[in-house]
């Protein structure tokens, strides 16, 4: 097996006396869709914050293409190619869909802030390139028809797609999707599943935190299960569905919630 694009090693995060994540390790292979699941409060979102460097680990490390990135500033990690979307879709609500994606391109701008303010040649070249890229991303995600709509007017499914478009604007090598199917009906979820697959087929490795188990079982190459901050299982959807530890962790919820 080739070296993983992302390696999580003994990742631990303590807040005072609370251990939110405890010695979690797993790999993500390039071109893979890997999902992290677990009951509410299991530590999934904390793992995402640790991987994207919004939070510094108490112990352990995250390696991206062999380089330790844990502890670096979040924007530095994003510029290297590890980009996170957010559960509460962070959209510039007063902007159009197109302008939101153009603004997100500035993470990889060649021109300086000074250049954009004074309209230098480099800034103009960046703006033209960002506009073309934004149009391509919006068309790719099926948002071309609403590119000039205010983000605040978009329905839930389009907002989620716009959140992914904003993530793609940063040219990620691995995209961390925080509950991309939350709040969607069945048709919207099916469309979103195909959208995430298309993002992977575009060459972007995908890491998901998600509660919708039907979608997780359908989309994932592998699944990591977290309970009380500890990894209790890892494997294919079929293996996870049959794992006694996973079934026990989900006791008290309907069997359908883990695809049984």
C-alpha cells in the first residue's frame, strides 16, 4: 500500500479534566472517501478541528504527505491542501454565490492585499483567474444557474453545495466535510452523495464527519468509528455494519441508524 495522504497518530485532546479525543490513530489514502462516525458527543468534530489545525493537540500528531502539520496555523494548513468545510455552512450571506467563491480563492492569491486595494496588474490577473475558476466550480457542482443569486436566498441543498464550492476554491488535496448531508431530504441527500463522489473523482480525497448512516454506508470506502473519544472500529461499510462494538455503541437508537 502506498503512503497515506493523511496520517493521524495517537491524537489526543484534553480540556482540563475532560479527554475529548484519546489516542486516535488512522490513515487516509489518496483518492479515498473515509467517514468518521459515532454517537453525539463522541469527539468527531474535535478530531476534525485537530486535523485542520483549528485546535492544537495535547499529544500526538497529524501528518499530511509526510509533513507534521498539527500545531501550524489553520490558514497555513489550508494553503498546503487540507481544507475544511463547516457544519454551519459559513457563507457570505450578503454576497452572490459567485462572489462567495471568488472571495474564497484569495487563500491562493499571488497578489498582495496592497495590490488588490490599488488594482495592480497582478491583482487584476488574479481576479480574472478567480472569476473563471469560480464559474467552473459552480458549473461543476450544478450551481451555474444560481451563480448570481444571493447566498441568503439559496435553499439548504444549494447552500451545502456552495459550502463545498468555497472549499474547492482553496484548491484542496484533501477536503474535510463536516456533516455535508445534515438537514437534507432523501432526494437532496442522494444528489449530495453523487456530488461528493464527483469531487473525489476530480482528484480530491474526502474525509467526512456525518450522522446520516444510510449516506455514510453508501458513499464510504472505509469508516472510522469513535465513541467517548476513542476509536473502537475501522473498516469497510460491511465490516462496520457487522461489528459488535459499533452495534453496542449505538444501542438505544433505532437499528436503521447504523444501516442494520
